[in-house]
C-alpha cells in the first residue's frame, strides 16, 4: 500500500507574502481559503487579472513600498508610514522627495555599502 501525498498548503497571508500583494486587497475567496503549492505556482506563472491589477496599482504591502522607495521597512516606520500605499501614493512621495526619504535612502545606501565590505573580508 502506498501512502497518498497530501498537497502542501499555506495560509492566505503566507501566499500573499510570497506573491508580494497586500492580503486585505485580495478577493474574499483568496483570503478565506487555503492555497496549495500548485495553486501558488499557477498564480505566479499565469496571474489572474486581479493579481496583475494589484501588482500594478496596489495597495502594496510595506515590503514593496520600501523597495520602490529605496528604503528599509524600518525607515518607513520612522517616517510614520505604517499602512499600505498605492502606486500613486508611492509616486507622490517620490515626486515630493521629502527630507526623511533622502535621509532613509542615504542610510540604506550606507548599510548596503557596509554589508558589501563585510562580504569582501576573508573569514577568520
């Protein structure tokens, strides 16, 4: 007798994170169910219209907002941005280029420079 393999499933929050979308903006059927590994792969390979639209216009999760602005998630929090933003919101912040954004971008650049230096150093 062979054991049947049960499909690997994940919570909607995990699937949304892997898809880089904001869970509360996804359709109700996505939020209320479980997502199998095969379903996730299908969504990534051939995204439905709702997923393409979410990725295009948002609202976006903080990780995506931070990446699009070139800052860390902590930098967003220090600036008081804790909610999901749309693509238009992100563009408005970029166009305005507030002082906090310049400061956080500089901080992020310094962190990346230090990380690159550490990788170059031989381990002892």
